[in-house]
C-alpha cells in the first residue's frame, strides 16, 4: 500500500495539470506548450520560501500561486492576441526560461545540487498516514477541478470559451471582449498550475531542475490528447493509460529484468511519442471523442443524430 | 572582434539548420519540431561512419548527410504526408511532430545511450582569419553552408522543381490539379531539408560533441529565429536564415543561455506584435504573403 | 457603455432621427485599390435603409469599417444616439457591438461546438453571467433566456434546436437570430437572404418591419434581391466604386438613369 502512495500522488498531479490544460487548450484554444514553466515556477517558489525562508507551507503556496498568476498575466498580455502558433512557441520558450533560471540562479535555487527538503503541507504524526492523507487531499483537488470543468460546459462562461475557440472574430462581433476573457482565464488557470506545482514540490520533497524539463509538458499533453482534449475526463483516462500503466502497473507489478529496467523511462517516452502520432493520425479527438452533444434536459435527444451528419 | 568572428564561424551550422527548417515550413506551413531529430541523426550517422567504422571524417560527411536526408524524407512519407492528407490542423501537426521528436530522440538514446561522442578528426589544420584561429572543419562548415544556401536558392528559383515547390506552397490543391506531382516534389524538398539539417548536426558535433539532445537543444532557437526572420518566400527565408543564424550564434556566445533565451523571447514577441499591428486586417501573421 | 438594453418607445412614434451614423471623409484602400471613399454620409435617418450597388462596390467593407473589424485609413465614423455621440473608430469591435451597433454576416459564420440553443444563449449572456467562477445553474437567467429564445423559435423552425445548425440556411438564420438577441439599436445586415429559403426570407423581413416599428431599431440592408429592397426600405443608398453616388426613396433611385446604367441594366436585363 505504501509503495502505491507516492506514484499515485504523482499521477494525481498529472491529472490536475491535464484538466487545467483541457480548460486552456480543449475549451478556449489557448495552446499552452509551457505547462511545466507555470507548475515549475509554483514548485520552486514554494520550495524556496519554505526551505530558505522558513515560510509556513500554506502561505508559501499562496504566494507561489499569486506569483505564477502574475507572471502568466504579464505573458498573456503580450501573447494572447497573437496567432496560436506564436502562443505555442512563446509558452514553450517561457518554460525553457524558467528551466534556465532554476539551473543558473543557484544562489537561490541550489541549481543542480537540488533544493530540499520540502515538507508535507501537514503532519498528523505518523508518516505513512500523513502521506495517505496528502494523497486524498490531492485527489479531492483533482475531483474539484473535474467538477468545475464539467459544470462549465453548461454555464455561460463555458459557452463563451467554446465560442472563442471556434470563431473568435464572430464572438467579438457579438460583443464579447474575447481578449480580456482569454487573459483572465489564462491567468487563473496558470495560477492554478502554479498551485499544483507548489503541491508537487511537497510530493517530490527534493527539487532539481530535471523536474522542469519539457518532458513534463509533453506527458501532460499526451495524456490529454490521448484521452480527448475536449472532454472533461479526457485527461483522467489519458493519464491512467500512460503514466498509470508505466509508473504504477509496470513499475510495481511487472517483474522487469534489471538491465532493462534502466531503459524503462526512455522506452516510456518513446512509446508516448508513438502513441501521440497514432492518436493524431487515427483518432484526433482522442479516445473519448467529440464533446457529448447534448446537455441535460433535452426532449429531442434522439432526433439529434440526424442533424449531426 | 574575436567573439564576432567566432560567432560568425559558429553560425554556419545554424544557418544550415535554419534553411532546412524553413524549406519545410515554407512548403507545408507547419512547424516541424521533429526537425531537431533530423539534425541529431546527421551527427549520429557521421559518428557511426567516423568513430565506429573508422572512416575519414570528410568521407563520412557525405553518406551521413544523405542518410539524414533520406530519414527526413521517410518521416514525410510515413507520418506527415498521411497527416496532411487527413486534413490535420496546424496546431495538431505541431503536436504530431513533437510526438515524432520524442519517439526518435529516445530511440537514439536507446541505441547510443547518454554518452557523449566525439569525432575522430585527425590534425585539424589551423588557419588564421583576421587574427583569429579557426580550424579547417570550421572553414568546411562555412563553405557547405554557402553551397547549400546557393543550392536551395537555385532549386526554388531556377528549376522546374522550384516552380512546383512555389506552386505547392501557395496552394497545394491548385498545384495538384495543374499536374504537379506533389509527392515527388515534396519528398525532394524534405530530402534537401534533411541534408541541410544533417550537415548542421555534423558540424555542431565537430565543434563540440554529439549526444541525443543535440538537435532538441537547438530546435526552439531555430523555430524562433525563423519566425522572427519572417517567411514570405524562400529568398527571404534564406537571407533571414543566414542573418538570424549569425545573430543567434553571437548571442549565445556573448551571454549565458538564460539571458539569450529571455532576449530571444522578448524579440520574438516584439516582432510578432509589430507584424500583427502592421497587418491588422490580414489574417495570417507569419504565413506566406 | 455596456447598455445593451434598449429603451422601448411608445409604439407608433417615429424612428427617424433616434440613432444615426455619420461618416466623414472615410477612406480605405487595399494595396493600390481604393475600396471605400466617402465624403459625407448619414445612415439610419429612416427606419430601414438599403445599400445597393454592383459587386466590389465596397458595401461590405463599409459595414466592416463601421463595426471596426476593418480600420479606415482616415476619416471619422460617429454614432449618434440618445446616449450621446461616440467616435466608433476609437472603440473595439466588441465594444461597438455592446453599444448596439451589430452586423450580420454575408459569409456563413458559426460556432461548431455549440448547439443552436447554446449559440443563442451565448448571445443573451452578458458580462454579468460570464464570470469564470459562475458555474452554478443560474435559474433566473435561464428562465428569462429560454423565454426570449422560444419567442424566436416559435417563428422560425429549426430541424433540431438542441443540435447543431445543419444546413447553410439554418446557419444563416442562426446568425441573424444571434444578432437580434443582442437587442441591437442599429443593425447592419449583409445580404441576409442569400442562402435562405424564400419562406424564411419573408418571415425575417416581416420581423424586421415589426421591430423597426415597435422599437427604436434602425436597419441598414445590403441586398442583391432588389424587389426586397424596393419593398422593404424607406430610403436607399446606391454605392459604386467605393462612393455613394445616389440617395433617395426607392422610387427615386429605381428610376435614376445612372443606377439603371451601372447596375440595374446588368442584373435586370
């Protein structure tokens, strides 16, 4: 049981980031290729405040969230009215900058030596109970994000986001200040990524720049695209099928020969790459497919099929 | 002065890489992140012939570059052409190329491990250019960069293929109906692009070392400088590729990667915003004119 | 500035003069070609006005200049309403829409992720509803919205209002309804009937007539269906090569030699 707790914490973190990316990319069409930049900023800010300055964890997390939000706001202000291709490149570049920052400013971050130890947000005395409790907190946060994403589908704001993704010019012509909405939503969801990163600091406990490579962004993307980027549970399904299979099923339950075990993370990223190619070629909307067409209360659910064609 | 000359010299492989990347962006209109692995593959093919099979370095360049070109053409035929035919969107094409990039990069890592490989290049002769010592390999890199640039220019402007390439770039459907075989022409472009990328990888490897992240470490810079350069035509792209390659090399030599990256991002944003403002009503910011 | 709600006037009072658009020295060219070149133009002095002219006359561009989707090279576009005078060229397209100056689209535009009903709900929701933290069911808003939407769905028939708009005609109609639900005060209609079945066209025009009589709505219509223009509009502007060449009542314009030569001759041959 204890062996499961740590990988499950990591998996839940990926799910949280995946749902947030779903809100950005799957809902609004903001191509954030710098997920790890935002979560990493939150992670290191939390870590630095707690370890170097002995700030209480909750306060550190709050500051980290606000700081990430502020940075996202400034970046968004500059790039969100550019083409989606430019947003992709700029966010990727941003995450690279965060990586370099953490690596080179070692007076603050300890650089490649590593920063530690970030404690758990709370301690109930017994380590394994605390860990389990922490896992439950993370799962609760993931559940809350999922509920939010699901509710949003039927809320005015959700329709607004879809309209921005589908046809921003048309949305503007209907009086929607689309840039401001994108900026606010980008800021909020990136701040949330920062908060998740702050919690992840506590999962990892020992922070090294290697945690901030583009690999993490890639893992979140593959999970979301595989599951279905427009679907609320896309990130959950995708994470279970990718990180879940490798970090939990194979890691814990499959007896991998020692000489091969070393190559496992490598093979994993290879297969993720292959999966991504296959998904985009053969099932671009992901395993869960398009958004379910009809909201609740429709008496005409059957007749809809005809129109779809 | 020294830094400038070193910068200029080290720019040669970057110019090669930028030209190769640009050709594909110009032809197919998407950012091919997997181009990073084309660059890496050139370096590893050359290592294979040179350090492992013991071939002379200069003799190893030729088959290595050709193989990199072939690999590039293969990725087009096996992955990108089917995707383009299925009408995969611009952003999804990039995501697809990221997937391919991870697949190829980690395949390389699986076979070659994380070791650093060095080229076995005996007695590089030192020459003096304006008082700065340069090696013969560096001179070769510059010569090849110029040759490839001229070749790419001639290919797109002086041959029938060139007409077809320009036709394809502006409208693939129209080109197809007017009797151009898009596959043949595209494969050629991807091959040439691969050769340029492969050569870039080889020379970057010669100047330092070869490992599986060689191309990946460069690709973001290549993408950004190419977009900053603006791609209105191959002609423009060649000039932009050269200028930005040099600028990048100087930039990375003058400061540490953090500030170079910050500077590049700010420049990227500034240029795109300026272009967006200049072309308010025009839909595409960086697409072909 | 966000007031989308229109003050309803007592029925029967004249619409004229309530809201007008004044264009002064408005100029727009693409490359070397002048698309719009207007010295002085007043739009909206009559309830429903028509804007006619040959293809390429600059009619659509003129409308896009008003909604600021396209920026003029020079010139001023003023919007006079009971709330005061606003220089439209200083405002963003969305702000202009919120002031009540709204344009329907000639080329079909749609949100592919939204059903017809969702699309209409989008129109009705304002800044008040559209907050990222408001995800709970807003019963009051939904009740109000459904009522308004059903008013239109009673008049116009969609195959399935809870599915996506299927045919081109449905999309075109949806585009118009989205604009109407914004409760515009000045509606610019760019070829509203192109692609619509005749029956729906009649219903739309009938509704427009009612709206201009019962509320303070002003309408400007671009149409190639001239019978519709002569039958519906109180005043017609004739545009060619970027300039307004002639203005007047439908019968004036219809009988004018220039119009006949430049336009009617071609299309009414």
